[in-house]
């Protein structure tokens, strides 16, 4: 059906409203610390909602139904189990260290614990991983908006990237966080309305949807299959491979990723940061169930509606926007497009802000001989945001020509390329006293190389001639384990770390005074 003037008006009013919110914080930025961590003034619930909004992107909204179309309920719920298992580690290890050190970039810890070189390796890996992921989000948003607007995907990628950069440049992290809160509410409302519309379009309601899914093997019958409980890397939803990979993914995303660490650092203390994490952990559950129900309904809609065969061309990533474009009345289509844009901007502007934070903190300021003035620091913070916006748009074009799976799994693959090595370095530093800088560096490079090999080159030909790739969570698992194993073994070839590289920086080398200080900071 496409957009008409009413839909465009609704979308424009929403985007203009967000821009007004962002400009409210324009005059509250006096230095780079306020631009990047909001002067530690964000309440825990705002930080938590921002983390959740940042991680609930168009990748989740588009990828959930597309993933259900291909795999049904296979693997459903494992992410929540993995996140619950990871939460105590994040709270009592990662947050504890980050808040106690009073840093702006998570990778400042790596220089204190190891060396400048390891800090630069961690920062570089983060920049590569997060920029690629933002490219995935921009690409996904273009797919989502294409059926509504009729604008070519390539132009939409440019438009989305530019709009997100404007929000990030205008208001800094404070604007990013508070617009995230607004956008999370919009996303919830949009998904809820979408679910109602999907169920109303299927004659027979939920029983008919379940019948269609069961007939095509998209129910829970996969639990009876022995291969789903095995360890073959070529089974896409093997339980234990997904559980271990998603556990590491949760640790990496919520414990070492600057996008989430920056939210922890914007709160007042460790206790507030822990509450923010729990808002994200529990808040993601309703969205997951809603999107799985939407996937079930769209699967039934596809099989009871003609003329949708073209959706197979891009791995059914366009299934949800096709439904909205066909079935939503004018005005409501614009509202749903606003919900999609909310998910896009909350992720992309946060990512651009974090990329600018790491670039400026870990590279520019680290090697600058004289400090920047407050005005200079704000100028460069915005300049780096614009530079990364342009690079991320370019990477979206790379994803556009190279993606071979549905968008949810492509994002998991991209994150796994480098986040496994990043997580491995932090775990080595915080938990293993004997590991030194050379061992951590060699381990990180080896972990990244193994993850890239597994993701792109570890393939097998199926009996029908198709090429099988490994499970999308294998690359991050191999990245973490390789970094840990190689890092520990090669460290014995070099001198042990110095005392100052351990005291207060490794969990086994906290003095009683430091433990009490950390606990008091958590309670303040």
C-alpha cells in the first residue's frame, strides 16, 4: 500500500520531537566528560532503559520474525537463560572494576592492567566490531522502511545514518539516553499494536497459527531431535553451543562493550549500575516473547496470503515491513515506521557516541601532549561522531552485498568476530594474575583470527549441494576460548606482571582496604 501524506506527517512530527529533546541538552555540555558520561547524573532506571533500547534495534524487530520463519521455536529462550547466568559475573566483576577506577573508556583498564599496546588492541577491536554492527542496523532499517516509502535501500541507508548522527552530535550521551527512554516506550507500543493486527488478520486466531506452525515443523518438536542436543558446529540451533555462545555474548555485550559500560559510568555508583543492568535483563523478556508471537502470526499470514514469494530473496528480512505496508491503515503505518525509527536511532546514535568516545579517549587524548580546552573537547567529540557516521554508512553497504543469512544471525556473526577477543582480554586481566601484556596481545590476535576463520571459512557441503556455515554463536565461543588458552600459555614465555599491574586490577590482588572501598562505593 505504501505511505501517503498522513504517514509522512506522523513520521516527521515524531522525528522533529526527538530533535527538540536532543537540543534541550545542547547547552548542558561544558566538557567531554559531560558529552560522554553525562557527569554521572543519570538515574539507574534511565540508564537501564537506555541499555535495553540500544540493544533492541531493527535487528531484533526484523530478525525475530525472519528467524522464526526459518527455524521456528528452535533456540527460543536460551538467550534469557544465558543472560541470567552472565548477570552476576557482570555485576561483581566488570561493574565493580569499572566504577572503582573512575574511567571514561572501558579500555583504559587494559592499559593499567597490561600496557598501552593492549589498550589499543582492545579499543581497535571494539571500533571494528561496533562499527560493523551499526552497519548491520543501518542496513536492516533500510530494509524495514523500503516497503513503506518506496525509496531505494541504498538511499535509505544514507538517510538513516545522517538522521542518527544528528541526534548523537546535538545532545551528547545525555540526549542519547533520554531519547532512548522515549523510544523504548514507542517500540513497546508499536510491537503491541503489531501483535494485535497480526492476530486479527488470521482467521481462526492462535489455534490456526499453531496448526500451521506444527504442520511445518515450526513448533517444539525439534526438542526430540538428538542432533539439537549434540555438539556439531553445523547444527544451527544446538542447545549447548547456543547456551555457551550466548553466555559469552552476554558477558561481552553487557560487560565489556563501551555502549553498555558508558551507561554504567553515567550513573552515580556500582549499586545504581547493577540496577540498570537488571532493568535491561528483565525488560528484554517481554519484547522477546512479543516478537516470537509476532513471528508465529506472520508465518501463518505468509502461508495464507498469496504473492509473497519475493520475500525469500533477502532471507525473509522484509516479512514484517511487508505486512505493515499491506495491512496497516494510513497513519498507523506512519506510527509503526516511527517505532522502527525509534529502534534504529536508539541503537545507531548510541553506537556513534561510543565510537567517538573510544576514539577520542583511547587514541587522540592518550597521545596528545597538552590537554584540550572544554570547547576543544566538545568540538572533537562531535567531529569524531560525524566521521564514524560516514564510516558506518559505508559499512552498511558492505553488509548489503555480503550478508548470507537473516539479519538477526548476521548481527550475531558480526559481533562474534571481535567481541570474543575483547572479552577474553578482560577476563585474563581481571581473573588470571600470571597473564602479562605479551600473552594477552598474542591471545587476542589469535582469538580474532580463529573467529574470522570460523565465521567465513569453516564450511561444509550438505548432501543437497548447499554450503553449510557453522552455528552463528561458534565464532564468539572460539574467540574467547582461544584468547584465554593462548594468552595463558604464552604468558609463561615472558616475565610475570609487575606488582602495580595487579594491585587493585585483578580480583585476587585486591587488598582488604580496596575491597572495603569498593563495597562502600557500591552502597553510596
